[in-house]
C-alpha cells in the first residue's frame, strides 16, 4: 500500500526547522508522535533552587527535557521503596 503522504508531508521528527522547510518549498504538517500509553498532565511548582538542581541534573545526564528527567527521577525514587517519616 502506497503512503499518500510520502510526496507532500514530512513528519516533525524529519524536519527540525519549519521555516527552512517552507524556504525549500516543502509542505509540512507537524503530527504528534504516537504514544504507547496516554499521558496525563500534572502541574508542579518548584522553588527556584530545586528547579536549578533539576536543570543541572537534566543537562548533566543529557535528558532531552525536564519532563523526561522528572519521569526518570520519580521512577528511580519509587523503586527505592521510600517510607515517609510520620
């Protein structure tokens, strides 16, 4: 079966810069990457010093986004089976 989008659409992960695509005369439609499972949004407030530590960790460990770094940190912490002091 032939891909109907093959000639006219390049997916977002193929072209980083939409402006460059338009200069080259290529039609672009940015489609969301398929997700394995649906995700939910969580609004989180952090103090400035904690955000700076998060960003330092993110860049040191080369995570692509804060979200990816937070996911990794949460999963790692929860695997430690923490018990809060009551």
